[in-house]
C-alpha cells in the first residue's frame, strides 16, 4: 500500500485509462467554474488518486457502489505516514469533499444515475484553537515595518495591511486582481473564495491608502522588471494585484516568507504566517464587540460554528472576572 496520501491506489497519470483521463479533464474544467485555483488543483489530485485506486481493482465509475466507497474510506483511514502516525482528519475530509464534488459532477452530467457518495458520513474534523494570535501592537509593528521606500516595500505594506484589514485567506489574496479593489469606496471583492463563493469586504483607511500607493508607483515598476528563468508567467501575473519581485506570479510560499520576514524585522518572536492575520483580526474584532455573524461574513465562513471557535480564544475578559471575583484570583 502506498505511503503517500496523494497516491493511495496510485496517482500517476500513466496509471489511468484514456477514458478516465478525459473524465478528469472534464471535471477539472467544471471545477474551475466553481472553485478557486488551489482547490481545483487539490481536488483533481484527490480524484486522480481515487480513479487509479478503482482502476487497479477493476472498478469503473459507472459501476461503483456505496460499499466500494466505504471500502476506500476504510483504506484511507488505515494509511500511516512513514513515522507510523495516521493522516489527519483534515486530509480525510478534503478527499471526501473532492469525491463528493466529483460524483456530483458525474450526476449532473448524467455519467451516472445514482451518487454512491449519498449518505456517506464526512470525517469529523478536530476543533483546534489557533496557535498564534497577534496583539494589536504586534500586528501594527509588522504592518509598518516595510515602510514606503521601494516598490517591494510598497507591495509588502499593501499585502500586510490587506491581510489585517480583511482577514482574507492567503489563497484569496494571491488571486486578487486590480479590478477587485476599490480604494475610493474602500471595498475589496473576493472572487470565488473558498466554496466558490464571492463576497465583498470593507478595507480600513490605512489598507486602502497602502493599496493605492502600491498601484500608483510600485506595481508598474515590478511588472517592468526584466523577466527571465522558469516559473514566471507574465501574462498571468499581469492580471494579479500582487506580483513577485520579477513581475511574476506570487505564490503562497512566497507570501508566507514575506510575512515572516517583516515579523522578524519588527521584533515579533511569534511564528507568524499570512493565516495568523486571519486569526488575529477575528479575535480583535470579537474583543471589541463585533457581532459574530459580521465576523462570519468578513471571513467567508460557511458555518457559524467555524467562526465560534474564536470565542474560545479571547479569554481576557474571563481572566478579568476571575481576578475580580475568584477567592484566589489576586
């Protein structure tokens, strides 16, 4: 049995039949209309692994039964990493979501008459609290660290301001285009965020000003940098709001490096990523009296339960009560 979760049952393109390859391409095109780029890539990888697993057992997608899907889930649950530990519930849930989307696609296109995923229980995710929350002072120090001296500094300041103002996901930020931002109206449009949904979110005045400064002088200079070497896609990058130092596409790993760099330079010792700002803005809004449903709308959470975990993070008010009222609180 494969130890690689993405190759459970085989994941190599050559291991699929020509029919399954065509089907996978159709599913990818359909998913591109529904989900963000990163989600599409992950879903295609999950479905490719499943199709290879089914093909290795002589199963076809038209003849799959609910029992076959249950057997596949059991095999996934039994997988172990090289260190002997099981794969996370998050991985199990992501593959379940990918297959749910795939069989929904097959049903809509009438490739199958019945969805074998119907009635299967989604793996339950562990409810974990965010590991790192910035204080407002720490967030401000990181955001102000780049200054406004160079095109890259203007870009980084705009990125950090946007992350803290909106709580936007890293994958959503790197997909933004200049047309998604209205600095005059101080709004930002997230197109096809998680779950394929659009939403409008407000920008703070400093975030709008930082983006406007970056668009005025920084972005054009970055796009004008001589482009050379692999991995640079000028045509694609020219449609993005935030670009790389060579005018190419900005990737998730690069975004986290930007955040870590300015966190270090600002003297913040915590482990900070782009997602840390998402956790922090939710916590800060909650602490200052924002309605949890407004926070849900800002973050683009489909379920209020996801947002409610931040109520377990902000405990300073509870600590104050204990200090005041507990017999041994002082």
